[in-house]
C-alpha cells in the first residue's frame, strides 16, 4: 500500500500549476479561477529578442483572456446550456483553450534556455526515458517526430496515469487530440509563432535548437513529482 495519500497527489498537481498547495478550503462555485503571469528568463541565443518579446506578449494575453472567461463563467446563464449553441458552452471551450495555453507556455518557458544543458545517465529522467522508450536516443527521435507532426500545437513528454509509464503525445492547438491523464515533464511549443520569425518554415532546426538547451534540472523536478504520482497509482 502506498504511503502517498490523495491529498498529497492534489498538492503535487496544485504546485505544478503554481497554486497554493497549503490551501485546504474547497473552491466555491461562484469563485472564478484567477491566473497570474509569471516572469521567465529566456537567455537562449537560438531565439531573437523580438521573438521572445512577442511570445511573452502572447502568453500574457492568454492569462488575461483566461481570467476574463473565468469571471464570465461565474455569471453565465447555465439553465440555457445546450450542445448546439449556448454562451455557457462557448465559455467552457474558451476556458479549456486559454488555460491549456497559459500552462503549456509556462511549462515550455521554464524547461528551455539552459545554456549549460546536460543530463546525467544515472539521473531519474534519463533512466525513466531509457526504460520506457528503449533508449534515450529513441525518446529523442520519437519526441522530434511528434514535434514535426503537431498542427500548430505542442509536443509533450509526460507520465500517463493509466498506462503508468512515460509517453510522448501530440497536441494540436492547445486542446485538441491530446491524451487525458498525463502529467507533463517536457514541453515544446511548435506553433508557427514560436519559431517563424527566426526560422521561417524550418521547424526541425528550431526543435533541434531548443532541445540543445533543455533545462534538465527543471525537468528532473517534474519527474520527481511524476514518480510520486506513479507510486500512488501503483498503491
């Protein structure tokens, strides 16, 4: 029986979202979600300053839009909700789109731009990726293939709670064709806005550049959380 409780899993997920993990009070139904933009140091020279500023502005817009949608959901008429057309449905779709967008951007900004990027063969990330993909090189090849397959979207390596292993998945836009039950550990933005200013249509060169500077210390912290989730799921 695992020593990890459901409350601990909840705190792990809260922490990954930047929420207060110590708060035990339930969220009121009429209390909107609120996100705060986070600062990031993008020291990489593989992206131009104009690209970085434009991307940060886009991220800030997702944060403000999510907050606006969340506030509107508090007052929306739920009695008229239906599958064909309703304000409630439209807002729920926008909620998922913008929340995914801001969180994925935060994960991406945090796990790139390490100018001294390196991974040890005896580290948890290396050993887990080698175990679940056959080799670290096989993980990289699969990750790159996913990155080249996304239709303006994302590639994510994450711990899958049902499969109980690490997988790569393609996300189109911010909320299409993704797997449920994944805790992200490596995230790459492959929307055209992420690279077109600097690389035009050469997405592969951009992906290779970003992978050269993955922040394995940040990624290792995510793996540590994923390992706790793994222990709980196997309990």
